[in-house]
C-alpha cells in the first residue's frame, strides 16, 4: 500500500512540475520565470525519487 501512495505522490509531483513550467513559459518573464523554472525542476527531481521509492 505504501508503494502505491509513493507512486501517486510521484505522479502528482510530475503533474505539478509540468504545470509550473508551462505557467512560467506562458505567463512569466525575466527573473520570475527563472525562479519558477528552477522550482519546477526541483519538484521534478523529488518526483523521480518518489517514483524510484515506489519501485524498490
């Protein structure tokens, strides 16, 4: 059951990362765009860790 929740969290974080990067590219410019893109990248890395935890 814990592996299922870890995979759901990983998938949710991937969706969040894709929404953040889309928002950054469409709506933001300059420094704010860079900050939101970095946050999206960090969220994506955390989602990869959760997905790997769900496999193990």
